[in-house]
């Protein structure tokens, strides 16, 4: 976390922005690892083979998203309290930052998998992937960061948390169909 | 389970490359596809495997029966030989991998990471995957690339066993697999209107050697004059089936 | 007679070419009348002075920016369901027009906002939503350009458009929620519609219709170009095949 180096070490400022910074960190770490998520399997031919296997592609992309979440989202959820200390997160905020990340990062992984499936066939899909996924992340980021921020300020967090959970549940349920559909199109 | 392909028309990049492909592949039979590069062998195999929807025509009898092997093997370099194979065995919900390792002489290499294998060894591992799928119809694209003589023999043996067990195989290859005479069948020559020859049995071999055939390259159904098979005029594509 | 016969490229080209001159002329006329009326024959607002007159560019552009996306959504759906190529090409043709409209709306908004709110940019829900819309357009166009195979590109962009629409609507609500959360009673946000007095509304409506016709003409024109480009590609492919045979 290099944020204090760039914005200065004032503890007031850090305390104010730390929930948002943690969410931004979650988003960036998610984004960074996305372009290899399906591209490797595309290159070595596993995707072709998986597409002809009895496992439906919807399940494949769901498992891929789960694997992505376990390797990027979950560590960040676990590390959030520690990073919170470094960023001078107010004590009331810890629990809400962790809860909002826990609820929100799965959505980031699932939406990201859709972006990865869209750009899987492209030689230099990385930049395009970020461009496509960024606007799709806006609602999750807003509700997630808002819940964390309100939690840190000791305000009510129910509405943003409910919205966040709703987004996560909806994308986990529906997004795999879109991801599998674009993957099938890319595999033709 | 008989694989029935009828009047298949397939496009690649928006341009039709194959049309009027029909055949039936019965249990115990192998169909060998031969022809120059770019003729559409891979396209046909991908379409039959269900990856690419055809523009017209149908493929029936292959539902949940087809095991597909592409140009690349889909191996994970960090996993060992046995782990790679077990993964596919669990995806297809099948039993042990020992027989497959045995058939391709990979037992000694089972704990070697796939990334440390030679090209030929990787290919053998890729081919052994077909055995753990437990599926009846093998659809294979250039399976013998980078294999040495001994490994090709292993592959031919595996195919023969598969056919003997009432499996069937659809293989695009340039190598004579030396399949037994019992496997070959005979049927009349059926040239189609684009100069494709679908040959069966022994007549295949002679036609491939002679390099001539009916050169009646006509026009395309809906992109007239696109004549996508430049070699048709010279009797190019030969579909051989055994 | 059904609307689907325009799915035939030839029929589409013939009809669109017949109506296009009328569309160009009427849209130019309406826009000219609306803008001149708006700029020179309406009173200055007592609070905002003459800067308010940028509304005649701003509101129609914003309206068309959203409608263009809506049109792309419908065209994408038609492509996904009925596989009419003209529909996919129309969606592709509309996107650059839409993004330009979004840019005009954003730019005129900034120019308007500078004297009024004392800042070029504020994270007002409306502005933010348009920025997100701009990103969606950018991604959609980039995806079209990045994929070589035309049918694959059409399919992928269509699904992106469908998924994007859901997320765009969601973003709209999220942004509303987020900003109200930041500044209670968002003092910078003007509800423009309610501020429009009768003196302004007539030229504004004329401008809106003019922009709408202009958009339709642009989409017809660009779709025609796309159809021709596609045809040239097919002819070139045929020629290459002829040479090698």
C-alpha cells in the first residue's frame, strides 16, 4: 500500500479515505489478474477441450470466477484489517470494511470473468479488458465503498450493504450465463 | 452409437468453406480425413465436436458421445502427468487413469511436471486423455504431430483397441496409421459438386497417390464464385474413410 | 409488408437512400430554426444570463446520447434473436454518433457549469452517469474494432450491450444514492426540466426533433457505409480466391 507515500502521512486524511482506498485496492488487484484468467486456457487449448466436456461452460466460468476470488478477493478480505491499521482506519470501520469486501469482491470476480471471456481471443486484450470491465464495476464499487465509508463514520450501513449483497447475488446467479455465451462465441 | 453427418455447411470468418458434407460413422469404424492445409479439416472437426455451429445441415448421434482432441493438448505445465490426467478423468467422471498411462507408456513419467516433458511426450499425454474420457466417438485433429515411429504405433494400437471395443474415430492426419484390413470398408466413389472426393476403403490410398480427381469445381450456394477450394480444380481434397 | 423486409441489405439501402435527403434537409432546417430561435430570440434568464442558451445544444444532445444507446440495445436484441446483419451493422453505426452526442452533452455541460456553478466539473449524479455512459460507448466501440471476424464481433458487442444496459441502469441508481449520501440535498444539481420556462420550451422542442432526425439520418448513412464496406470485403475475398485458383 503506497497510498500514504502519495497523499502524505496525515492521519486525519488517511482515516477519511482509508475505506475507499481499500476498495480501490480490491478493484485494482482484481483487474490486474483478470487478463490471465482465461487467456492461458485459451492458449494451451484447454478451453476447447473443456467446452466439449460434459461440464457445462456455465459451471466452468463459475469455477473460474471462484478460483479468481479465492486468489485475489479472499486474501484482500483477510488482509483488510491489517491494511486498515496502516491506513489509520477508524476502529468502528474494521468490521464494515471486511463485511463490505466479503460481500462485494465476489461480484468483482464474476463481472471480471465476463470481461475476460469477452476478450479471451484477442492478442492484446488487457487494456480493452480494463476498459470494458471498469464501467461494469461502477455500481459494485459505489455501494461497497459507500458501505465501508459509512461504517467507518459510524453511520447506518444497511442500504448500501443490502444493495451490495443484491448485486453480488444477482451477478453470481446470472453472469455465468452471459460469460459462457460469449465464451462459446469466442470458441467458434 | 452411429454418428450421422448430413449436408453440413460450415463457414469460417464469414465465408463458407465446407458444403454438402455427409457421412455416417458406425461403431467400429474409423474415418480418416486427408487433404491439403486450409481445406477445412479442422473446421469440420470443430463443427462435429460442437464448438462451431454449422450454417446448415445436422450432426446427430454424437450427443455426449464425442471426445475431442485439438491441435494443442491443454496441459498445465505446473501439474504432473498424473494430475493432468486425473483432472480430465474427474471432469468426465470416469475411473482410473492407470490404463491410459499404460497405453501410452507414460507410467514412468507419472510424477514428472508436464512442463518438463518433451513435445512428443506431451502429445502422448494429450492423446491418453482420450482414454480417460470413456466416450465412444473420438474426434482428433492431427493427433500424430511430433510423435516418433514408436509412439505412432502406440497411438494406432490405441485406436485399434478403441474400434474393437465398438468405439469409432474421426481422425485428420497425414500419416498412414496402418489400421487393419478388417477395419477398412469398401463403398463406391462419391464425388460431390465441388470436386471433393469422398473415398472409402482401399481406393483411398491410390487416389491420394495419383493426385487427380474429378475437377468440377462449381460455384457456391450463396457466395457465387467464391470457390474456396483453390485446389479443387486439381482434384485436391480427399475425404478418405475406412 | 413487414418491417423485416428491411433486413435485406439491398432493400434497406434503397429505402434509406430515398428518405435520407428529406431527413438531412428537415433536420438541418429544424436545428437551424431551433438554434437561431433559441440563441437570438429568447430572453436572457434573470439568474443565468445568456449562458442558459447553451441548453439548446445540451439537452437535445443528452437526449440523443441516451436514445442512441437504447436504439443500439434494440438493434442488438434483433441481431441476437433474428440474426439480421443490417441490425448488427446499424448498432455498430449508431455507437460513434452516440459517443459524440455524449461528448457534446458533457462538454456543453462543463461550459454551462463553469459560470453557473463555478466549476467545470462536479460529481453530480447526472454528470457522473454520463461519464459512465461515455465509458460504455468507448468499450463498445473498442470491442467492435478489436475483433476481426464480423459475426463474432456482432455477437460479442450485442451481449456487451445487453449486459452493459443492465449495469448502466444500475449505475444510474448507484450514482444517485452515492451523491445524495455525500452532500445532502445536492445543491449543485439543477433539475433542468423544471427550470425551463415557456419561452424556452418551443425552440428546445424543435432542437430536440432536429437532433433526433439528424441522428436517424446519420445512422442510415453510416449503416449504408457499413453494408457497402462489408460487400467490398466479400468481393475482395472472392477476388483473392479467384487468383489463387
